[in-house]
C-alpha cells in the first residue's frame, strides 16, 4: 500500500491486498490490526482517513484512537459539553469508516507527558497488540500533537519495536513542520468516503478546514505520487545505532 521513496523505491507494492506484506505481519495468525492514534477527534480521519479505508480493503482491523475528547475545541462550551459533542462526532465518523473508536484520558489543550501517561499509552498498545501504528509527526507546532507523538514513540521503544510505526501530517506548514514523506497511499478512489467521515466533525467548521488545508494537501501529495489524491507518511525504522 505504501510507496517508498528514494533508494527503497524498487520492488515496493502499490496498493493491494499485500500492501504491508513486507512490514506488518499478522501476529499469531490473526487478522492484522492497525491503530491510528490522534490527539483529537478528527485527527485520524483528516490525516489518514483514506489510508484507513485502504487498510480495511486489504483485510486489516483498524482502530481509531483519540488521546483526548476535544474538550477545549468548541468556543462557548464547557469541557464536559464539548467532550460530549466531539466524542459523538468521532463515533459518527468511525461508523462511516467502519472502524472502532477508543478514547484515552487526556484533556485537549492540557495534555501531559509523565509516567502515568506513558503507561496509559503503552498499556493501550499492549492490549490492542497492533501490527502497525500511525500517529502524529513529532515536529509539530500543536502541543497535543507533539505529546501524542512522543507517547507513542516511547511505547514503540519500550515494547521492543514490535509494531511498524508511521507518522502522519496534520495541516503541514501550519502544524506539522519539516515533514518529508517516505511513503504514500493513493486514496483517489476513497477520497469521497474520507470526506464524508471528516464532515461528521460539524463543530470544527470542517468544510472550511478541509477545503483550505486537507484537500490541497491530498492534491499536492497526489502530484508527488503521480495520482489524483494521496496521503503521505514517514516510516520510522529502528537502526543499529539505537543504544538504549
């Protein structure tokens, strides 16, 4: 499914049932599983909605994980009110995509990196036992995005790199910085379904956000990949230089 760039380009597969065959092997003979871990309701959908649909086509079980419930994301609403609205929006979006939502305990705008939160993320990943995880690129101007990325990265390390790790890009330029993809997914034939899922996030003014940012990003990455629409990722690989 992912097209590798540069030296890794030769011999890679382009969108098919064996999309992640070389990277993510189903564990214990079970159906392979992917986690899409975002900081807020709408992050998994806007950054990776097309890839989620392609993973499902390839036979993956996909789980959308939300680190927060978007408690600070609706002006004029209390944290409790906003959380209820945005949790329902995320649930609706997951129904469109055909995936299961999971919500963690962090608070939008007040996310933390500490032992308790490291443990929460790691325990979730242990419980779900994924073959591949997608999450935020670490160099991001949004604090919650950075926190989410760091928590997942630490879990990957502590769990002895037992799943493939990819970073996605939310609103590159405004949020993600210096994002140079290693991999692309052609989402041209599922872009309409991705858009339907994203539009479930009514409280976020998604029509304007999508038209001004995500649509352009999909087209730009599509130009790089020589297709109509694409999503792009950075594949994190362990190297022999890891001394920890």
